[in-house]
């Protein structure tokens, strides 16, 4: 029987698989990078014990002023944090879009490049808040 390759714990945390493991794991390198990006971007800064610099201030932007200066600072912070904590990914862009189906909802789409050996490929993760 072939052994299944696993690439770290899936984020956000789930336990819905049938492999009798405590938490779901990523089944590919690309999904592992996606989990890492989501983990860094959506963790509020200061939440991780022993590493208060981990995370971003995305929540401050979501509930704060929606001006260009704040958005520019947020993009810079996300780029820096992905570069620091997910070295296999390179931040390209972030889009924050108002969700038409919800009065207060927004959709955050983060585009990044993954380096796999000598090749690169673009990936996007979109999260509805």
C-alpha cells in the first residue's frame, strides 16, 4: 500500500477527513503554501505566542478607515509578512471587494507566486469575510 504524502496541517483547522488523524493535512505542496499564506495574512498581529510579529493588521483595515493610505500600508505589510514567514511564496497583489450578496461582507483575494524548483506559478486565495 502506498503511503500518502502529507504537507503540514491545513489552515483553517479542520478535522473532516477519514484518515483517522487529529487535524486535516494538505495533500500537495501548493495547498501547503496556500495554508501558510492564509495563516499569516488572517492571523491578527500579536496573537501568536512567542512571535508577536507574526500576522497582519488586516482586521484593523476591515473595521477601520477605507482610505488609500491605509490600503497601501496593508499591502506593504502583507508583502513583508509573506516574504518573512512563507519564503516559498512571493506576494503579488491583494484585492478587497465588496460582497454583492451581503450588506457588510467583503471578499479578500490575495495573489502570490509559488516557486517550485526552477519554475514559478501564480496562485490566488479568496476569502469571504
